[in-house]
């Protein structure tokens, strides 16, 4: 039995969870575990964001995860080719809920200067994107700003609003 079912039972017993929801969102926002998906030059900037100069540890992002089953944030950095698109979707599907996506750079967000059949014209055609970080390549400060925006979005989430549909469970 997951947390959503327990919350549903508690709400049926008319218990108010405003403080509990705040605590859960606070914990989620301050312990994001990223899965790096570096595909091009944006990956260098993403890696430098994790170095000591910018120190993402202060945001609760201690280490980049190498397994999608241990990550809840996918940072897509760089251009996505049509051959890489199914791999990206598979990794996204393997991530546990709740999960978020940051599209980093012009190539990941819109295809950039590569307007041809081999490059996906925006990663949002493959996975839902929560935050777009513009630039070619974006600086580490821009990625940090995108992470702060994602944290604000996580802060506002409703716990029961992420209810899984029955069709998704049966599929």
C-alpha cells in the first residue's frame, strides 16, 4: 500500500494533512536525485554544475545517479537523436514516481540549429518536461536557476493530485 492510498484512507476519515503535505514536499524538494542524460556540449556544463565551484550539494543533489531506478530528476542535456529517443523514453519509464524532467539547452528544448530528420525537435515530444533551461550551452548558473524553479514547482504539488489511473496500472 503506497502513500497515496494511505492519504486517501485518512481523508475519508476527515483528517487534515496540510502540514503533512508541506513536510513531504519539503523533503522531496530538498533531496532531488538527478539522472544525467548528457548527449552533447551541454553535458560539460551540467557536469561542471556538480563540481565544487557551484556545489549542487547545497540543494540536496549530492551525486548524479547512474541508475534510473534511483533517480527522480532527469536532466536532458544536449541534442536528442531519433535513435536515442526510445532509450530516453525507456529510462524515463523506469524512474519511480514522482519524477521530473529538466530540458537543458537549445538543442534539447527545440532541436537548436539542427533542423533535420535525425534530431528530435524538442525532448517534450518524448517525455513531459517540467523546466526548460535556455542557452547554447547554458551556463551552470542557468541550470541552478532551473533547479530552483523546479524546487518551487515541487513545493506547490498536491499529494493526491498525482493519482495513478487504473488504465495505467493494467497496462
